[in-house]
C-alpha cells in the first residue's frame, strides 16, 4: 500500500484523523495503570525507549534499521509512560515523512497511520503535504485487501481473510474517521473463525484457536458494536473469556494456544487486555501474571518476549508495560516489584 499523495498547500490533514475510541481507550487505560507503578520502574523503561530512537528518528527491532512497525510500538510505549516528548515527536516525524511514499503492508500502514496520530498530538503534522482527499485514497487502498469471505488479507487480491489483518484495517478506518464498509459481512467473517473451544483462529483451515486471533476477533467485534463489549453476544463473551483463561500457564503468563509449552509476553498482554474488556480478569491469577511480567523485565530497562528470551525490544516493552498497567491495582504489587 502506498500513500500516493502529492505535495499540496498545507491542509493540516492530521486534524482530520479521529481519536479512535478503541485505541484511545486502550492507551488511556494503560496510561492510568502505569502511573501507579513505582517511579523508578517507569523511569527505567522510559530511558530504555528514549535511548532506542535512531538518528533518523525511527526505532528498530532487534536487527536492521528503523522500521515502521517498531517505531509505532516505541511511540505507544512512550505515550503510556507520559514520556512522548515534543523532541521525540519532532525526530520521529522526520522518519515518518520519509516513509510516506513507500509501498507497505497493512501492518506497516497501520503503524504509520497511528504513529502519525501520536506525533500529531504534539503538533507534528506528518501529513501536511498530503492532498485534501487523502482519507478517501487511503480507504480505497484498504479495500484492495478485502477478500470474498468478508475479511481482509495480508496481501492485495488475497483469497481468504486474516482475523489479525481485518482487525488492523478496522482500526485504520476508525483512525480515519470513516465508516467501516460492509460491517455486517466483517461480523459474519469473524464469527466464522470461532471454534468449539470458544476461541478464534487466524485463518480458515485452522482448527485450534489462538490467544492472539481471539483478542483480534473480540476487538473487531467490539469496534463494530460501537465500542461496547457488553453488546457482543453473551455466548461469544463467555466462551472467549473461558478460552483465554484456559491459556494461563504455570509460570503465570498466557500461552499462545493450547499446545504452546510456555507463556509469552505478547499472548499475555493481548489475552489480559481482552479479558479486561470481557470482565474476565478474575478468572486468572493476576498476581502470578504480574509476577511473570516482572520476570521478563530487564534490569536496565525493556522487556523480553518470555522466560526463554535473552533480549529486550521496544515491542515487548510496550506489552510488558501494558500488563503491569492493567494489573497495577493488585494488592501487594509493590511486593513483587524489583
């Protein structure tokens, strides 16, 4: 997907981007919880993220140069820490401007769009040179990923939809402030990916549900229900929550699926956030989950992907902060803090 917007007179297009209710609610919930964490912990991770910014203004994964995906997660992490400074945004905006004409995937496009929104809150209008009809151009590009089954695929002209990519497209429409086309078909598509165990699968041939596809499915259905989780069918709410609770591992985190031998931080965060949306957090041992998140924290800042991992990165740092933010009200949290 390419932005394909020629320079024009300044139109302040960032002002047209909407404060997506799902993403804003997520950010607000995490930020509120993170403020309750020990100041030293917050400072350690803010320093880790701030020092991870590259000279070009972007952020990297574990290898290679600046990347839209990781830049998005780093900015999100700094936002929940209330450490997304004007200087960080100014530098990041230069990197984002340089990527506007790249051909990117749905994943990277969502990262670009949300990053533009985040730095725009600090007055950095990355899209200032875009044509006035840029939201319509973007929407048309998003529809090129639509599949016959009602979802959206990873690639243009895909034959079958992906729950994860459908979730990202729906989030992108929310950010654009545009109606989501054929929402009923998307709901039907998502319902078709639920399995007998109560969870959801990523692609149609799969039989075994996963934590992350279930989180994406519930998020999509929530957005299409006007952001109200209670508007979801009771059977879906209950069975999805039961499935996620069953993914709890002995070490305290959540597993990616029933055959995964150990917990990972990504699944722990997405599962925990979804359980919070479904009022199902009480079904898991929150103290043990908190202990798991702290166990994968690096002493110098940043979080690893799991107990088996040896390195931190900015993506897992967002997940780690998210888990601790969601669990910050647990009695005795400070007793587990480093």
